[in-house]
C-alpha cells in the first residue's frame, strides 16, 4: 500500500476490521458475542486512510447498540439523516432523535491474539452520556398526517413527516398548534387526538375522529389563484396550486413553499399569489401590477442560480463559477446548501467559504476589474478557521480542514488532537497538531507558510521522540539502539517490566543486558541534527566490561595509515567506531601484524600502529 510521505509514521492497526466479506455492514446488535464471533471469522486487516469507512456505534438510552460501517445503512436502519449522524461523530451535537454515536475505536480494544473486544467500562460510560444527552433534549413525538379523503399515516416525528412529505417543518408545527388548518395538502395531529383504547387496552385509530378532523380542515378550503413567472418574465395565471403543479409538472409542496417565502424558485418558475399583484381600478376593472411581478422575478433570479459566485477553499484556492449550480457541483454540495451559505445561515460548507462575484470583484479608477483581497482574506479565514496541520519529526506536514477529518484519516481520537492543539500534550502517535492560523498567513490571494515555525515544531518532536528510544548493552560492552521498549522486548525476548526496572534503576541488568534511555546520551541541536555523546557511551561500556578500559589503556593512541594519510584516535574503541571495524580485529592486528580474517597486513585498507607499540608476534 502506498501512502503519502507525511503518513510514514502510521503503522498497522488491528483496531478496525474489514467489512468486505459481507453485504450487510451491520455487525452486531445487543449481544457482544455476535460481534466477537463475526470479527473472529473475518479476521483483522490493516487500516487504510479511508475516513468514510471507519466503523461506528449507535447507542440509545436503553443501552441497546448497533455497529455500522456505512452511514447510509445507518440512515436507513434508524430513519435518521446522514448529516445528523456525521455531526454526532464529529462532536457537533451530543445526540439526535433518541440516539448518540461514537467511533468503534472509542469503545473497542484488542486482546493478545488481535481479536476485537468491547470495553464494557467505556461502553457503559457512553450509555450514561447518551442518557444525559437525551434527557436534556426533546424526545421525538409521533404525529399523524391526514389527507383530504380521510386516509392517514403515522410518522415517528415531525422531522420525518416533513422530510418524507416534502413539507416545511415550521408550517407543519403551525398546523399542529392550530395556527393553520392544513399545509402541503395534509393536516397534522398528535396521536392522542385520534387514538382510542378498546376494552382490552389495545390502541386503535378512531375512524370517526379522523373523518371529523378531515372535514373540518378541508371543508372550507378554497383554491389559491396564483401566477407562475418564468426567467424571461412571461407569466401565466392558474386557478389553484394543484392545477399549476399538474400543468407545469411540479410538486405542490414546492409551489407552496415558494408562495410562503421558503424558496425563491421552483424549476424555471417563481410564483406569486394573484391577490398580491391584482387590483381593481376605479371602474372596477381588474389590472395587473406588472412592475411588481418583474421585481419579484428579478429578485428570485438574483438569489438563485443566475449570478456568478466565488468559492474560497481552506487551502487558499480561489475559483470563480458562472452560477450557483456549477459552484455547488464543483465543491460537492447541494445547491440549496450553497444558497444557505451565501445567505449567511452558516459561513463554511464542505471546507469552502462562498461569496457573490459582485462583492469580490471591484472596478478600479482605470475601469479594470480587481479582486477585493480584504474580503477574500476574510472569507479565507472563515474557511480556514477549523483547519489544522499535522507535523511530523522529519518536517513533513499535511493540512486538514477539521479535527474530525484528521482523526478519521489518521485513526486518532479527536481528544488526542485537541490536547496537542491546547498544549496539554506535545505529540500523539508520532506527530503533533497545530492550528493552521498559527503557522500561515493569507496575503494577496496566496498562503504564506511559516516554514521556520514548522521546523521548530518538528525539532521539538525529535526532542520528545528520543525519550522513547533506549540503548541495550550486553556483558561485553556491545550496544544496540532500539526505538522503544517494545522493540527491545521483541528483539531481545526480555519482558517490558524487566527492561523498565533496569531503566528506572530498580535492578542492574536483565538476562545479561544493561539498559539506559537514549536521552541520557543523545540530544538534538537547533537544526534537528542528532548529537550522540560517545564518551558517555564508552564510560558505560568500560563500567560493564573493565577489559575494555584495560585494552584502551594498554595501547593508548591508535594510528590508522591508508596510503599517505594518517588518522589518529584516542583509543581502540574510538578507532573501531569511527572506522566501523571490530575492536577485536584491530587488537589482533596490533598484536600479530596480521588480519585474523584473511591474513593480510591491513583491515579495510588501513594499517594500524599504536602509541604504546607493544606489537606481539606469534
């Protein structure tokens, strides 16, 4: 698997399991044994950086939970919107319609054999959090929708009714509260208004009550005359909404929303009530206010898709689009959502900030079009306000639009990232995180990254990461550097506890090995270059093996001759390290004059002599 160089620190993680062996991504329900048996059957796979496939759990207030690997399936199973599920997972809301959500990594652990298990303590904590969250919010209340002919349908909440019937929830609420008789061709009531109990206590819907409500709500209903106006200003009068919808192939609910101001246009048309543009003159003749109709039409065109817009991305990319529809397609959102962003309902959408071209572009004194960089900078700051950088010890870095995106792609908990951002910790999983606004500025449409500051963070990481490394010395004084206690455990077959006791000074050695922290003999300069204190390493070696000290003292300074060049070393140990030659080979050559491996008079092209020339001959 190829990964980006900035992700080189990410290792295999058995915390996630593949869902490719089944078409049904729901893994478990209530019984944890089902989870374990399923996961054991399919095995564990290395995770990739595909954020959308991270498994997650839904939890209700009764403690029931379901494991999902696909938000679309969760949406269909629980009758919830994917956006609400995503906001729960991202921490933007605590619960939605009776459920809370959390990533599987927050409550799952792996045993020694690599099988996934649910941490009961973490699960119980999540259940308690769910109960508290749901107690502080309104529990969804079922409602009934009744049509003019007396048919009815029950919905689990007003939001589900509005979504399935295409009716504005505020208007639906007005209908429930008695402010409106009907909306979108339906009237709405609470269950207690039409439900009754029989002798056995079973609940049923009273046909009599349904008919009474239907007749009351729709008996005095009159058609609403209206005008449909196309983008060219042509208009046509209809006797009612249903007739207009049928002849123009549109939805009644959409036309109703347009008349009520909920949206500006439906397809190629905008709509206005006849009573708003018709009036009678003094001769009682009906006249049409064409100026008002033109004004309504132009306003609806400006507010929808027919003017250019700019999108400003979190990475500084500025793009001009011919209209809102094209802009929405380019950034991967719905046109309605883009309009909400332009209208100020929210400032950022899918990592982009948006603005009308007329606000971004300005005409200078010479009549040329220039960009309003002050407004661009303001819009960029909006899009970039939640962006963060992941910085690695080698200085590589990657930008993420939100903490949630970084957490999903890198398989890290958001709390760990937040601790880095707030300064509570220096690093997590071999990297640190900083706010994008701390290391970059936006000027004249370009991002200026403070690379010196990036380097400073990476050097700080190097200084921290060395604390994890250790040195292991055997009884002869030879040593090996390990990146962590775990690596030393795997390489030497010595328990973590024994190594930790040696490092803490509670025991001298374990299985013939002595251990020290790399921080005792290593440090990094301001440029991030590693400096090793070999003098201190030699002292430790001589203390472990006194024969090394005697040998160094016996021969004194060592001279290595290669052609006409002569290198001088303080002792055999230093000569061996600098020339990458075994000290025993050098000693044998000094004693006998011969290379013990091949009988030559040199080693790797070097002839050795010493200060205390005590060459011995066999």
